[in-house]
C-alpha cells in the first residue's frame, strides 16, 4: 500500500468535512490545515490538523499559562483527560494549555473527524470559563475593578459575577 494515496485520501476527507460543516479553514501547505472553531464562551478555537505519512495530528490552543493555581489547573486538566475521546490536554514549555491528538490515517472519515472536532470544541470552549476561574481569578477581579472605575462595560465578565461580587451585593 502506497503512503501517498492514504495522505491524499485523508486530505480529501478533511477538506470535504470542513466545507460540509461550514467551518472557516485554510491550508498553509500540503496536508496542513488551520481550522477556526466558533465558540460561545471562548470566541473561537484555532485547531491545526497535519496529515503525516501514517497519522493525522491535531493541536488546538486552549488558554495561556495560568497566572495562579497551576497545580489546581493541571489536576483539573488531568482529571478531564480521563473523559476525553481522541484528544488530551497538554502543556507546552511555557505552560500554555493545548489539546493534542493523533489518529491513524485509516480512521480519518467524515464521521470521526466531525466527532474529533466536536470533542475539541467542547474541551476548549466548554471548559474555558472553568479554566479562567481556576487560573486567572485575580486578573478577572482586577479587570472588573478597572472597568468599573473607568465606567466601562463589564458585560463580558458576567460569567464571573460570583468572583467580582462584593459581599454587600448579596
């Protein structure tokens, strides 16, 4: 079995699946795809797909290195890894959080790619506020106080009201 047809077939599946899903994507090089997954908590998640000779690699940025509570954040990520399919949380040398995965080309089908991208979206977007709360609570409070002092909107911090509420607010 030649490697090229497998790589070509996987690339065709990826392109067709991304187009069918109506996702924004680009291909900066052969077998290399950058996909933008729209979110609700996190505005978007950028996901890189790389077709190799034998496997499809996936890498998606989730959140930068936590400002605080590294151990709690890392424990939460490891516990979540037990429930994920096809991807796992990982940290890079800077401590930034990513989702990573690798699949054999033989299983790259529209259904499996759709499932994998769905897992990435849920793991990045669905967990975003929890990760911000665990790793950036002080920064959220500072941002809130700064906006209030300047008379600016705090609307996009509403999800963290429980962190910014004063005891007298009830």
